[in-house]
C-alpha cells in the first residue's frame, strides 16, 4: 500500500500529540467525535495532578458538545459538582 493510501482524511493530525494539563480545557480544537474521550482523559490527568477545579470550554452552538461534557461529568465518580 502506498503512503497516499495510508492517509486518514478524517484525521488532520498524522500522530498523537501531548496536551499540557492545566485547569482549563478548550474543546474548540477537538472534533465532536473525540470530545467524550478527550474530556474523560483530561479529567483523569487533572486529578493525577491534584487540580481540584477545572474549566471546560465547549462553546454555545446547538449544545451537542455541552451535553456530551455534562454526561461525562455526571458519570465520573470523582466529579463532585458542575454547572
């Protein structure tokens, strides 16, 4: 198979990248299909760094990302509250 045939046109990134874990995560940079996994991973990593309060920026739009984020937060046992 040629290199051109191996390109995933749905994925603009050729390889994984590292994201610095801070108290804020802006989800605008992520594809909607990736938001659930990104938020789950971010929360776990933030907890490991002992970050007690985080801010997840999902935007306004029609609320698809907001609902995904709220569902992940509600299902995460170590999340005490969110608004």
